[in-house]
C-alpha cells in the first residue's frame, strides 16, 4: 500500500447544475424553493468585488432576515477566518439555514463549503483539514462562480491555511460538494485580464499535473484531457475573453474540478502552496509563477504556457523569491514537502531523492 491508496475510491459529483448566459437569474427561485417554515432564511456569502454592485446583489433575491456577508479576497481563506464567520452566523441565529449561496471566486466558494460543513459538524475548521474527516452532511449549498479556473464549484474540497501551523489543506469530503451549481459565463465579463488568465490557468495546471502523475484512472483522464483541450481553445485563441471563450473556460473550470476529484495534482501545487503560506500570494497567480520555472518536470506544458502568456500579453510577477533569508528558505522547504500525496503522485514515494533541499531552493530562486 502507498500513500496514494488512501485516495478517493467513490466520487460524488455536484447534484445539479444550471448552465448558460443569464442563468444567475435563477438563483432567487432556487433559494426560495429551499425555504421552509422551519428554515425560512438563507445565508449569502458574496465576493466583496460585488459590494458596490447593487444591481447584481439585489438580483440574488436576498430577504431582510437572510444573512449577507461580503467575503474579502485580499487574503485566501484561513481556518481562523472560517471559524470567525461561523461564530458570527451562529450569533445572528443562522444555524440551520434553508441553503447557503456562495457567489464569487474560489475564495468565496471555498468559504461557503467550509461554513456549510461546520454548521452541521461543529468544532473548528482545522479539525477537518484532511481526507474524509467530515462526518455529517453539511447545509444545502448553491455555488455561483463569477470567475473560471479554480474548479471550486465542482471539487470535494475547500482549501484553507492554518496560520498557526502553516498547513494549507482542504476539507476533502463528499459532503463538501455543492448541491447545485449555476454556471453563468456572462458573470466573468468584468474580470481583469491578468486575473482571468491566472485563474483560468488553474484548471489547465490541475489537469496537466494529473495526466503526468502515477495515480491515474480512465474517468479522471477523460475529464483532464477535455479540460486541457478547452483551455487550449481559450488561451491559444486571438482573444481569450471573447464570449465563446469565456463559455469554454467556465466549462473547463467545472470539468477540471471534476478531474481533480478523482486524481491528484503534482509538483506545481506544493510549490504554489508554499508561496501562499510564506508570502501570502494568491493560489492561481502562485501556480503560474511556479509553472514558469518547471520546464524540467513539465516540458511540454511549460512551453505551451509560455506561448499562451505571450499570445495573450499577460504580465507575470517576477522576483518573488529574490533575497531569500535562511529562515525563509527553511519555511519554503517545509511548506512544500508537507504535501506528500501530490509529490508522491508526481515523483514516487522517494520524492525527496529528487527534491532535495538544495533543488527546492534553486527552483524558488528562479521565481
């Protein structure tokens, strides 16, 4: 038995999904259908990008007694921030809502999934970081992604960082999956160009890592291959943000999330997680920074990635790991190697023979 044998054997997909331009208009009816006499109120967790977009927020059908929280996206979710939000919801009496609506990017969607689990399971978020630790079904939840790429709308995890331990890991559980997802490509039309690229590349990177790994299965491969094909349609086109391309990317994001539910990522994500933990970089841009120096491990994907960047005229941060101190080097190493499953998937159980401390730091110093 290897560490990968503890992976997913039975997979739960999203219960239902709605797709198409303008489909976000159905959220009000979806929520109202869940309201009952015993659970009349809902919880809305909305990306704070929409805090001043009154028309968009009003269209969600929020009632006066519902809970409405705008989720900050300057920092990625932490177990501590999730716990604080749950306490606030409990204090306002929203312990058994009709449903939870997550409306936003990956941070907001992951927050909605984590809150849904904690309201029924109790305890602290850190207690559920890992595989299949959630024991009770969470609150019904509806996911509405407003940016494409993370796959958070489809995955069985919600990623959080424990600021005390430095562990960046999700609540990996079938109970974490959204019950209904609304895929409305028109919502992505206002995403800034660089951010659109960074986040969209998360789907591509998920799947090129999965296809290069040792933990493979026919279903995961099928999802991954189609995701990569759709990403190529988008990022090798003349305009990645054209209407048809935004539709392609939203589908790629969903399928990429399905793919990763049946497989594992590889080397990029552990390095990316370390950049997030040590420097506070957001996950998607960190992934791009890492893939940009991974030619020795993913030569074809790296070459294609570079072509996509040049074609779409995207700016990639540089000098992120300039002037590393010994303390920062040790923190980066520790935050990378703790992700044993993806590194084992990519390099085998003896991955430390390849990723020595010196080699890890040499890669970071290129970023």
